[in-house]
C-alpha cells in the first residue's frame, strides 16, 4: 500500500442533489501517449513535435535527433530563430533553445499569466510572442531576450466561458479560435494595448490560419469556414466545407490549397481558390487520424493519432507509443510494454505509469529491454521487500525488473530461453513462460539475480499465453488449442489434457471450472476444465474481429478483438454468452490485450498506445470516512469514494492527496492550524459524470 498517514480533524462535505445514473455505458478515460502527437512545427531544416510531455526534434527526413521532457502536456509549438516557444498548458509558456538540435535545453524560466491560468496557444512575430491563457486572457510578450520574456500588454477575450485553442497573427491583426465562442479578432498595432475588434460565431472552432485578407477556421463539428477579415471590425463569413463524419482539427494553407487534419478520416487537401465554394481535392492515402498539420515548401507533415508523425509521401516517424501488453496492479500502477516502435532499442521496453487518477496518466519510469517485449506480470513485495516485474522479452527470454522504485526500474536478472518468450506468469518461487514453439518453460526465480531453468515441456503448438492454477498450467497453444500441464514436479512437467479449438488460441484465463480462450478469428471459446484430463467445449462467441487477449471481471469477459476493438460478454450462462454493447467499443488501434480492475478496463491498442475505459455506475455513491493506518499527524477527511482515498505524500507543510475515483490531483496547504483547499469554488465530478460534491472550505488540524 502506498504511504499513508493518520488524519485527525473535522471537515464538512456538502452533497449536491442525488440523481440516479442511466444505462451503463463505457466511457473513455486517459491514454498513453497523451492524444498522440499533438502539435508540430517546422523550421531551420528540422521538424519539432510534441507528444504528451516530450518535445522531439527530427531532421527533415524524420531522423531522430533529440528530445526534452517538459514535464507537462504540450499544446502548441512555434519555431523562430533556433528557439521553440511551447504552450505548455498549466505550466505556462516554455522557451526551448534548439540551436543544438540533438540537445534541446530550456532557455529560461517559464512565463505564467498573473492569474496562473496557463497557456493554451502561442504565435511569434518579430520580437513579440502572442499567447492565450487556459481561461480568457490574450497576452503580448516582448521576447527580445527569449530567456526573459516581458509582458507588453494584455486584454480579456469576450465570453463568460472561453476555450482558446489556437491563434494566428498576420500584420496588425490577431485571430483566436475559441471552441466556445468562435473566432476572435484583435487589433495589435499597439502591443501594449491589444484591442478586441470583433467575434465571429463559429461553433467548436479548433484552429485558425490567416493568409492575406482571409481567416480559415476548422471546427470539430462544423468543418472548415472561411472569413473575410479585410476589415477586422466587420468580418464577413464566406464559404465552408463540411463533409459528413468529419472532425476537423488542424489546418495549414498554402496558395489555393488548405491542408486540413481530420481526426476521423486523415489529411485532406481542400481547394480554397473560390472562397465561397471550397471543394475537396484529395484525401491523402495512408493517414488515419490526423490531429495537426505543418508545411514547409512542398513538405507536408501531419500528426497522426495512430501512426505518429508523417511526412506525406516520404515516411513516418512513430515515437514510442506502441502498447503490446499491459498489467495493472492493485495500487493502480500501470505497466506498459512497447515492443516495436521508436527510433531505437532504448525506446522499447517497460514503461510505468501512475494511473490512480484515471483521467491523468502520470509517467513514472522506463527501462529498455534487450528483446521485443511481449508480456509483463508484476508481483508486489510485502512492506520493506522488493517488487518485481517479469517480462517475457521475445527472443531474449525472461527479464526480471526491480520496480520497487517506479521512477527507476532496473533489470536485475534474466534467462535467455530457447524459444520466443510470449507470456509469463509467476507462482511462488517459479516463473512459467510461454516460450513459443519451445513450449512451456519453468524457471526457478528464488534468486532473482540468477534465475535458473527448472524444467520444460514441448506443447506441440506455439505457446502464446499461460495461466497458472495450483499445480496446473493452462497454455494457449496457438493452432493446437488449449493444453493443460501438471507442474507439481517442476523438473518434469506432464501433459494432463488438451482440446484443439477451431481457431488459434492466443490467450487464456481461468474462472471457476471454465477456461476462457481468445481463439483468434473464432472469437471466444469457453471450455469446461473441471476434469482437466477431459476438457470439453461449453460455449463460444464469434466476436467479429480477431480475439487476441482476454480478461475476466465477475460475470463479464472482456476481449481485445484486434480491429474489432474491445468486446464485453456476459458469461453468466457459459453455454450462451451475450455481448454487452454498452461496454464494448471500437478502439483507436488494434486491441492486442486487455486488463481489468474494479470498474476500469485497460486496453493495449498497439500503435495507438495504452487506453483506459471506465464503466458508468448504475447507482449513486455514498460518502465514507477515511482513517488510514499510521502514526503521523494530519486530518480526517470525509470523501465520496468507492476505492478509499489515500494520501500520496506529505512533505512538510504541503500535502498532496488523492481521492478515490475522482479525476485530477489537488494540493492542500496548511497554514498554522488552518487547513485550506485550493479549489474552494469548484465541484468534484464522480466518475459517472452525474454527481458532484462541494469541496471543503477549511478545518482545524491537530498534531
């Protein structure tokens, strides 16, 4: 269990009105990498893009040069004279020196608006940088010295709610795309006194690009619109292009062509020669889920949700983001394997994320593995003892990783098996490895630094996955179906029984007297294994895709169904499984594996990374007190939670707490004997989305 402290005091939590939830539904949480490559810029013969917290530098042919972790999600990038200006969300404007592309460095302290609202977009022209905050502030900065930006002037964008997603400056006019209110136009001839001139209502405006007298605005729901801004005080809406099933996000214009990033369909080229009647020229083949686009001369670069950064007609740079397999432990640490992507082997291996706040994957640590990592299982040690991750590392066999410190995982031992290590399970002092055509390997791990082969068994097929139950190991044996092996004598495993399925057995889980087999194109097969020597088929379900991974939660079986996404089946009657549509969903990439914990489902989606989905509640939740073990001073909190809230850490007078299933993380500060919560006027959203709580105001803490 994570570090906990005893809390003693009183706090009032006021509930808002109760309301029952509707029909259960699967909802998307967070994803790693965060929303794929999100922003890109081109300049100085280099390409720059942000994916999650990491800013990456490539050469013009997509060769990797360098990167820097900016510690917060990158929302926008602008290049000017060997300097990158990065809209870094809640962490403000960060300025990065890229004069040495292989070693980008921060040029100075970040700039943060006076209200600490963060920076959502950035544009640089001459010695001025123009920013929008995450609230409604438009600011002009003098960046003559990039390491020390100085505020020149600011103004407030109109609208009670403002969600400024993009801005573009041309001459003495600034244009801001606001997802709530539309297109703002501002006069910036006097940087010390920017002046709002007009607003054009364009619902869902996501990005703006101006060229000459025209502004081109994309919208997630209304396509692309063209606005005449020759008179910024009297803008005029002209034509639009809005195909069905489009989600336009990014845009870049060159001459009569607008290159539009469409998340649903890929990259489009639209003819904007006739401003009143824009028309489609082509959809670029090979793009799938375009987020943003940048161009330099004839080179066009697009950030693609599933495929990474693409140079149209030339190649793709797919930064580390593949998710082959994942494991979620009881403390809500997520272990993700990346097996084939990235610029080199040092980007492939095991990544660890803190996902206790389901809406916010927090990267903790990474360790490269020598092979192509296929599967991971984690065994947490008791208090004061090490925790280990066991990685089936393809041609490199078994890797044993000490993950006691999630920020610094380290390989402590390994054993190169004779086959291809596809899966690993641990029971006691033994690791059982599904070793491909070499069958089952039993490995003594009592000494983690020097694991030793104890025994083996050739299954006759291709061992893809295993489950250990007592002295029996169940092997998903590829074309040979399900194989059951007795490992009571570790040095001499014996075949007990097998059942040849109609498909290709890729994964298996056991619940009660049944084995649930992901059988490839045949979907799910349910096998009665009450008598291991005579397994028999009980039922099955054709999932429609390629069943590759399986996980069990109560009476529900969740299947990673390849291109079919995530499929949930109700197996209350194993002879007649029923699909639960509300808990099934298409995924952004091929679903390769799945893990479940509580009401959350984690899916390894191959090129689209690792994603979490959550099941809505059918009944309201009730507040419950929390009094964790320990002897330290603190306070007593009453919070609404299914999972109990816990203290993440307490450093002197500043405590950071996490509360059960809520989204986000909040810091609380102690002043004397008074305890204040920083988000006093906010309400917290429960994971079902229908209820909230007013937050505590203050209370008195006792030592």
